[in-house]
C-alpha cells in the first residue's frame, strides 16, 4: 500500500480520481480550489484519495472495502503532515455525518453540523478560542450583522444604522477572506471609518468562522443551488454557536434582489436561526429608486465613473476609491 501525490492535470491520474470521487457521491466543483491531492494505491488500483485547499481537507474518498481503520488514518495523517510542513496547524474538514466519529478518533472536534454535513477542526486554534478573543458586552438587545462590504456602501451604512437604533450593541462581523476586489484590511478599515460615529457598533473580524471558504465556499464559487443550500445551513449553524456565546438574539440582513446564492443564504438563516436568534430582513436602500449594491460600485470603478461611485458610497469609501483608483483598476484587469 503506497501513497503518492496525484497530478490532477494528468488525465491518467484525473480519470482514476474522478471515478473514485463520484463513486463516493462527491461533486467535483473547481480544481482551482485544490492545493494538493494524495492517493493511496493497492496493487495499482486507487483505493483512497484526499485533497486540501489552504487549511481545509476535501474530496476524501475511500473504496468501501477499505473504509475505516488504517487506510483512513494514513490518508488523513498524510494530509495533516503535508499542511504542517507548510506551517499550517489549524485544519478543517467537511464530511458526511456518518464519518464524524472517524475524524473525532483522530482528534478533530465538531464546529457545527446539519443533517447532511459536519464541519470539524483540529490543531492549534479552535472556535472556542475565536469566541474567547472577541470583545464582550452587556445588554438585553444584542444583535449582529455579517458583511463582506466589497466595498462599504451607503446600503451597508443604512443596514448598520437600523441595527444600531434597534439594539444595545451590534457585532459587525467582517468576512475575513481575500477573495474580493478590496482586501480584507481595506474592507475592515472602510467599515470602521464608515461606522465610527456609531458608538454601539463593534467591528470585528469574522475569522474563518463567518462566511469563509471554510464555512461557506459556495459564497465565492458559482455553486449549484443544492450545494449552496446545505453550505449556507452549515454556516448558519456556526453563526448560531457564536451567537449563543455572545448573547446575540437578532441578526440583520439586507434583502437580496440580485444574487441567488445570497437569497438562498437568507432563506437558510430564516430556517436555522430561530427561535434562539431572530432574523430581520431589511429592504435594500435606494437612491432615487436605484437600489444600492457593491456590485454597481465595482462596475462603476471598472468604467472609471467616479461620479456614479460617489452616488452609492459614504465619503470615506469614496475618498479611498478616488485615491487608489489605479490600483483597483489593475486588480480588475488581473481578474480580482
């Protein structure tokens, strides 16, 4: 029994890998979301495979007669050791509920789960440490918003204002993923600047637990609706765990007229969060019946139309865009 690296760009390896993946009932989405893939062979037959992307294990599949025990342990240990060699010591895995116990035997702990999927983690960090590092507040009405804000618009500002008026405190979790036109730091800075006058708003990082590649990869990849549904439900369960620790009882979101995936997300939140956390969906803010969206802002940037940009964003965001327009245009040209 030998383990080897599989080059999925090589048709010889890819075809074997594809057969095993699909036999296990997994759906191949995007090979760009795979950093490395390993395979275990028995008499020249691929009997097990597993991949990783950043610090997430994925596409784990094992022939039925080899499932459990030594093959599983060897596959997972190889993936974890490979990540450790890259100085990555905090590891996540999505799996089916029936495989949860196998990962727990190897030291993984459950972050959250649904009827169809479970998210587990292991290593030198955990969701409990993430929660412990967040600021704590006292109040009867503590609410939350999770936003990407790519970039922060007047629509985002309106959502935060309404939440702040209705709450003693608002946790504003910023998506921590550099998969947008504006970097995580830029988005965080623009949100902080754009809400600096709201004393009861706490701007915090969502870490890897709030709408990230870990909890919600279909947010960043054009995924099928059913995949988006179970991933959004899992993400909602993760949020619910954080909300319980912080005594958050309401989450505010904007209505979604443009993005089907985000609309599915809102539906999942409405299904999963109650009764512990209520969901309030606010209509999108419009300027002269023109609904504000970050997509429109990015389009205006691409068209070098600062007049239109100014229509949709706070002064602080507009100043940043104006001062960094060449950089943003270069990123758009490079495909961000």
